C-alpha cells in the first residue's frame, strides 16, 4: 500500500479544529477560477480538487469523491448503494448514468408482507433482506471507461489512505455514531469499525482497515474487485448470516446503464436532469413547466402567491409520480406526457390559488395506453467547463445498518423504495403503485434529481441534494432561487425551504421558512402547515457571466465548497 499523501495528513490537522464548527452563512461566498467541488464533507471536497489540480476532469474528480465519501461520510457515501450521474461536456454534449441498485434474483412482489397482506415495515428497512444489489462501483467503472483520463488507481488511492490512516470525525458525525450504536450492535454481532466501547467525540480518528482492503481490491482489479472474488464472497456470507438474498450471480450480473437524460426548457434555460428510474428529472421538469407562466419574480421569494403556485404544482406532480413512475426496463413510463409543457400549464390553469385543493381531490393524470431521507449529492465543474451532478445513496441514514463483515462497508436498505404494497407509504411517506412493484432485477424508483442548467447554450448551474421525498422540491426551489429571485449560489442553498408531496396533505416547513403572516393566510385558506427539521443539503455551483465558479455549500451539515 502506498504511503499516505502528506496533503491529507495536513488536512486532517486543519479540519480537526474546523469541521465541527463550520457553518457557511448566506453572506459567505466562495468563488473559484478554474474548478470547483461541493460535497457533504470537507475532506471529500479537497480530494476532488486535488484530482482537478492534477489535470483530471470532472468525471475523474467525481469518481475520487465517490470513493472518498464512502470512507468519510458512511451514513450516505457508499460502496454498498447506488445513484445517478448527470454529465455535461464543455462541447454541450449530455449524458446520464443509472447505477441504481437492483432487486436480487430471489426477490418477489409480496416479500415484505405478512400472511394478511400487510407490510412488515422493519423487513424492508433493516437487516440483510432490506438490501438491493449495489451499483456504486459498477457506476464509477462505467463512468471511468467513458470519460476517465487519469489512472484508475490514482482515483481510488485517496480513499484508501483515508480509510487506512483514519480521519478526524466531526461533531455531527460523533453524535450520529453514538445515537446509532445500539442499532449497529443489533445487526452486526461480529462488530464493525464504527462500534466501540466508549462514546465517539469530535476529533476522534476513525480508522477502517477492512474498508481500506476492499478499496485496494477495487483499485487493483476495477469492478471485479467488488462484484467477484473476495469482496463478493464477503457480501454473500453476510447475506447468509441473516435473511438476505443477494447471490454471487446477482453481483456478477449487475450492470450500470447509460440513459438519455431528461432535457427540457424553462424560459430561456435548458434543464438537464435524470430520467427514470429516477422520478427526479420528470418531476422537476413538470414543476418548472407548471409555474413558468406565473410572475414569480414579481410576486417575490416565499410570498403568499408564490407559495400557493408552487404547492399546487407539487401536489399534482407528486400524484403523478405515485402512479406513473418506475423502472423503464420493466414499465412503460409516460415521460413525454408528464414533461409536456402544454399539459402541465393547462392543468395549472384550472387551479384556483384562492383556496387549497384537498389532496384527496387530486388524482394522477391519465394517458391513453398507460396503466395507472439519507442520500448525498455533489457538484463538480472542471477548468474546461465539463460538469458532473451526482447523487448517491444507501436510502436511510446508514442504510440497512449492516456492515459487511470482512469488507467493512454498509449495505443499503433500498428495497424500501419499491412499493412494498400499492397505496402503502415508504419510510418517506411516499406512495407508489404497480409501476414500482418489486420484481427480480428491477431498479426501485428514486427521487434523486442531479441537475445541470444551461443559459443561452452555456453552463449556468450544477445542483442537487439528498433528502428522500424532499429532493425534488429542494432542487426546484434552489433553481428558482437563482433564476427567479436573483440569489447567489450560497444564498440559494442557505434559504429556508418548504415541501409538499400530495400525501400527506400538508406543507412541511423549516423553522425559518414562510413568514408568520403568510402562514396565517395559507392556514385560513385550507393549507395545513407542518413544522419540521432541516430539509435537504443542497450543493450548488453557479457559473457567473465572467466564467468564475460561484459555489454554495449547504449550512445544514458539514458541507464544504473547495476549488482553485
């Protein structure tokens, strides 16, 4: 194994005193000339920037960041999960990569129901049976083979160093490690690096020796270092220790898929986002089209009328999502219908903003021929103008809570993102139907919305967020914050957020979202206001007229922008 890069050791010392207290305010603004990386963890951001400085492109940096996050951000960064990547080249070419997890070959439609047909909630949330076949390593392999330039080993090595030598955890991470201890112990009787006798404290060094060995196999053997051989054997052995069903064949057969991105217009902006099995791009495009004719800029940020227009659009789009969205390899998804500007605008033209429309009165649209919160995101732009927007997840925070014994990484609980039973909500309260039912080899529906915006043919924004069901609306609001309300990148992600997802029929609001007078007005007209904690952790890069890269790292976490 290579000796650790002195840069990372220096960063450890610097971050020891700064990570736990860093909260970037809306007034702070990092602007870079050549390249920028915004992630959920300072060390991952620095890894990405170092790759850019070495001459790597945005995809090289994205791969290095992906593996680094698997080490430094284990509640969402992952080897055992999946995600989506949206790419825009400096020449305007676009692509999207689907490395979403798949249901194992032994999966079945009713596998999480009891004898009376009711969902057994914990089965799809915790333990080995909750896991789909991971796609992360295959996704990075596919991205590298199409766009990578630096040696593969060089992109994985920073993560190996971080795992082998350790890194100082932040205050937020220490609290999470301690809160989850009992659950980790329950599902990992053989222990795991994250489990120890004493409580974790900010600044403690977190070493993950088994994960370093797994990453070394990936560095040396590529995707085969994960889907075959020793790592694959560790995964199957973990399945056999519990009630899991992922097989060696499931792992060997897994493939990431290049898909045509969702591309549409919002005024003079081109929107490039992720297609199914993510619902994000379809829903985002529908939301933007739905509000395009309203004078949002004139009404103002989170004004009474702005809130009503956005909420009524969200109510209808999420109803469509529940009915029509699923894996396009298994279900004919009406993408063209759902992203038709005329359809969405005519639908909103029938909406009264004077009173709330009860969600029970809102039904999914019908089209001829068709049947009826822990993730992480990062945004990267390199010096040549290539851009990557990547969202990755293991679903719930720390996924299934199962660490693969011998391999040192967490498995996802993505099976809960299927419609375990039509009409029954998942962990985020989202409803689903036949389009998202469980089937062997099928990819579960997602809300991930990695997105890139162009203005007049030039790169304008690279944006995305975690947040389960709130992902789509958080990206929607952030885009409007920049394009309609003239916010900087940092202001756009720092601004308070709200969310409506059709069912349950309520507007979820952060503490500082929507002023008291507007809340009262909305309540009087039939809207239900529901207070909740932070919504999303958006990472945004805005390209200024002079070509400089303006960054926004969400202050709701340890998120950090870096660049040069």
